[in-house]
C-alpha cells in the first residue's frame, strides 16, 4: 500500500486507465443522476452533493475524481484512511486537479481503523469505498445503516460471510431507496449488457462457448531481442 504510486488521477494514459476512468465517469454520472432523493433532502438553495472517500489509494483517489467529474456541485468534503500519508497525499493530488471541488478540511480527515465511522457521521451524502477489499462489507453496511448512498469497489467481499453481508445490505438499501453503485465496470459496458440480456432471454440458441481473457497488469511485453537473425 504505497500512497505515492500511480493514483489513477495523473495525466498518464493507457488503455486500462482510459477504460477505468471512462467507466468510473459513467458511474459518477449514474450516481449523481440517482441522487434525486438526496438533493430533495437538502435545504433550499444548497444543491451540493457531499462526497466522502474511504481508502485514499489509487482507485479511491480515481473514484473521487470521477465522481467530481459528474458536476461542479459534487464536492469531496471528507477522507478516511488507515495511513495519514496516504490520505494527505491523495488530498494534495486531488486539490491540484479539482481545486474548486476538493473541500476537505483537516477536521474532515480521519485516520485509523475507525476512520470510516467518523467519515460516515461527518455530514456526507455519498460514500465512496475503495479500501482493502476485506473491509468493504463492513464499511458498506455502516454507510447504508446511516442512510448514505454508496459507490463500492469490487471485490465487494472476499468470503462467504462477507458476500452474505453485502447481499443483506443491498436489500436494506432497496428498502431505504438508497443507491449502491458497484465498481464492477463491465456492468456499465453496453456491449456486455446487451450480450448478457440476449443470453438470459434465450436469444442465443446457438450459443456454445465464449472464450474470454482479461490481461491486467503486471503483464508486460517481453524485452525485444537484439542480434537475432
Ligand atoms: N487499482 C485498480 O485498478 C482497482 C480496480 C478495481 C478495483 N479495485 C479495488 O479497489 C480497492 C482499492 O484498490 P487500490 O488499488 O486503490 O489499493 P491501494 O492499496 O492503492 O489503496 C487502498 C487504500 O485503502 C487504505 N485502507 C486499507 N484498509 C483500510 C481501512 N480499513 N480503512 C480505511 N482505509 C483503508 C490503504 O491504506 C490504502 O491507502 C481494492 O478493493 C481493489 O481490489 C482496484
């Protein structure tokens, strides 16, 4: 867990970065679009959507940036991490990119294993969860229990109790009319959605097999060989 590594919000661009950011931008838009309830809950004249980030590493920082891409009235107001240097580093990088939308005062920086609870109670409307995967179910439940809309990175859980917890929390969120947006990017991919629909509808009667590969980092091209005839 290194706060200084590529945080997904730099200018460096690769196909994976493009896919990640464009997908997450769509997530940000869909999240913002689904916040009618939250907006209506605000006092008249304040349309700001207040976002809090739990887990200020690469994906969390990227997700916060993506959420703010949804509109100028989306503001990052609180951050939480187990390591202060991760949090502060992420805040500085995000401030440079979105100076008008990053409004995280020192008293809204929460550090430690209980930082997520403090963040959830700090006045945010939306919680972004992108910390170490095994904490996702606990943080998700706490956010929904507190009536917050959530974006949660995948994997949402890494074991059976965690998965059961996430399923129960999703049911609870439905009852409360809260949005849970998954970081599983393929859910927002038009081609994948259409294929899934056709398979589930039985339209692909000749469907036999679908080979699929995801080549993620750290796959690299082998070094070029020189001197070979
Ligand atoms: N990096 C990606 O491209 C990517 C893509 C999809 C999903 N994800 C998922 O997003 C999550 C984060 O990945 P990452 O690459 O940003 O990792 P990372 O290690 O860069 O960042 C994780 C951050 O969360 C913090 N953290 C860990 N436990 C915490 C806790 N209990 N409370 C608060 N903060 C905590 C760490 O200190 C660190 O700053 C993981 O679940 C990962 O699987 C990452």
